[in-house]
């Protein structure tokens, strides 16, 4: 369940998610969580680096967690598979 | 410059890097650094998760750093480009 200050990284261009992060901070958020699974993990790190280096230099990486989620079987796969996750907490 | 206990993640199968990590710990290392750039970042998280969940449950993620490196121009690109980096420190 996404929380209010979560940004879930998918396959859109990085700038879409960068803008989502900046909008949350400008709306008064003190902390936001950038979350991604699987191949989007690299993309999440790109988004965080662009936010803090190019747009909001006072924003710091407060915490990074990695983990594993089990994805249930679907039409393509008959067995559950594991997917890696990342959650990067940014704060002022 | 790679340090003694660094594992640099590239495009080989994850199990190659998992084995490299296990070998370093079995050889007496207390901490190892799993490093990756660009798209290999997702792969680095996969390697870390496999090491600690499947093979070495007493190994913990001690620290995670993300950053940006500037890659110089080469035959394919006439301008320098930025690439994201990750460094995950694992320890017993």
C-alpha cells in the first residue's frame, strides 16, 4: 500500500519521478521514500541523485534499505519468484 | 582502484558474484564492499540479497551509499555523462 510520501519508480522517464519528489518537498513533506523493485532499482538511484545534485542540494539521503519480495505466480510464471527491492529515504 | 575486499558487479550471472562474496568471507574477511554502476545497480542488490538470505544468514547490510560518477567522453559519446553508483557494505 503506497503511503502519502512514497514515490514508486517504474518505467517512465526519470524526470517524471524527479518532478514528483520535488513536488512533495515543495508541498511541505520533510521526508519522502523512493521505492523500486527489480530493474527499476537502478532507475531509483538515478532519480535520487538527480534530485539532490541538480535540484535540491539541501536534501540528504537519510536511509537506504534493500530487501526481497516474493511475487506470486501469474500467466507467465507457474512458480513464485523473488524480486529485490530498495527504499531510499530522502529528507531535508 | 578496487580494494582487496571489493566485489565489482558487472554483466556476468549473479551467482558468479555471489560466489566471490562467499569466498571472501570464508577467506577471513570481516567486511566486503559490493560496488556497481548504472544498470548493474539492480544486479548488485540481487547479489547482496542472495548472499544474505540463501547462503550467509549471519551477514548483515552495514551501510549503503549511492553517488554519481562522471564518465569521460569516448568513441560513442562526445560529452561526459553522469552515471549513478552504489556501494553496499556487508559484514558479519
